[in-house]
C-alpha cells in the first residue's frame, strides 16, 4: 500500500531523509502480520531474493552491522519478541520507601526458551562482529537494558532479551551505548563506573500514544539493572523530542549524549537530559564485582596529554643539561640513553635523531658498547 507508506512516513520525513543517511529499525508494527511486506520493499538494506514477489516477508532476519571508519552500529531484529504485558500506567510510578529504591522483582512472565536461545545465538554473532571496531553502538526495537516498574519493583522491559543476554554477558564489553524504542517515552540510564553501556529508549516520538505523566524524572537513580549494575544517572520523560550522540569536543574518547524536548505551538527546543559515555567500553570497565579500577584514568589522560608530554620533555632536557655541565657530551648522551631501551642493542631515541656531529659520534660509541653488552648478555 504505497499510499499508506507515503502518507505515514515518506512524505512527513522527506526533509529528514535528505539530511543524513538512515538506519531504519524493524519494530513490532513491521512484522509479517502487519507492515512487514512494505518494510522489506522500502526500508530493509539487504537485497531482495531473486524470486521476490509482493508477498515476500521474512519472519526473522539475522543481525547485521553498519561500519564506519571509527565506529560501527550493530542492528538486531527483535521485532517479533512478545513479552508479558505490564500495565503502562505503572511504568514509572515507582515508590521509594524510606528514601531507598527497591530492588529487582522476580521475572514477569516466562519467555519461551526457544526465543531465548535464538537471541542468545544472535548476541554471540553480535559479539564476534564487535571485534572489528573499538566503538560499537547497539540498535534494536525492544529495550535491552531499560527499567520500568511493576507492582512497586523495578523490572526489565524485556525479559526475553535479558535472559538471552545473561547467556552472553560479554557481548556488552565492546558496546558504548544501546538505542532502542518500543515504549512511548524517553529514558536514559548511565550505570556506575560504566559497568554497562548507556541505555537510551528514544520512544518519545510517539508520546501521545501513552497516557503517562512522569513527575520524578530521576526516578531510577540508584535502581539495580541487569546483572546488579547500579544506575548512577537517569532521566525519564513523557515529553515529545529527540536525542543526539556526538564525540566530545573536550575529549575524543567520550561521547556526549543530549536529549531534547520539542515543545508544541512554536515553544521551541529545550534540553531534557545529558550524559557523557566512553567511546571505548571493554571488560576493563567491569573490574572486580562489576566495579572499575581505572575509568577516571581513561578520561584524565587524553585531556592532560599535552601537559604530560611537556613535563616529560622538560625532565629529559634537565637531565641533558645537568650531565653536560658536569661530565661533558658523552655523559649527557649516556644519561639520556639510560632512559631508553638497550635490550637487543636498540639505539636510544635521542641518538637516532641527533643532528650534532659530536653527539652522533658519542651515540655511535655508546651504541657499540650496547651491542657488545647485548651480545654477551643475550
């Protein structure tokens, strides 16, 4: 039904489709029982089969990746997942008795084991695909790490996806952030020590479909997520808007995530939630019992690198000057050479780049001594 697709999507999205390349995710409205035929005709990136007809639709498709030079997106087709229904009116009404959030509740519903095993295999393939890039972003329809409320407890949105993830927890090690939808509100979660990827639910393009008023936008601060990871910073809103993720201008090793509310009737755009997440997440962020021992160092070093280099050069020049004043050029060269590696007769860096004839001669003499020592020692 081209007229339907044109009116619902292509016409209102015309300006956005011209602005940038799109990665279109398949959701529960694009299953074969609903709009799947049109999805494969217009939006799925893979070639149609040679025997294609207008009735073509695949119930399930394997994960795939969209690689760029430094990052890649990993896409999972979870359009057909069916989890136990949770009353949407209870999604974010989470009590905080005695000022403390409650822990995880028992699983709601019982996902089919066949579905769990299927996505476990998909996650295994996704983990293998993530090895080609240091920065990976997970894209799916059903929330992977999001948290909602159920009878006063915190639960995952999708039991099926999290049970499959439990069988492949290392799949997350190289994932920086997850972007999903399905539920019609916004939620952003950053976990302590970045023990899990940042979780973004960007379903707030359809907030009119959910009768929900969120009073406490940080309601999930301190909640326990997948594997017991604790939420450090959260933002939840039933406000129409969009989100962006860009490399940080201050440190290229981090991404800045910003979520915006777009007001109606010309009210403009306003900031709703912001977070900073590492571009490179790995097993090192999990540390002991899910806690990291050095994420601060990963943020600190890139920002202070120019200062560290300047201090190192100053120290080297100080050693050279002191040695030249006390013992001449040979002592200076040997003092600096002691800072470098002599294993296997490797000539120190300063000697390899020296332009002074006297220093070159001294370096040559010193190199001969090193090579002689290397021959006798190794």
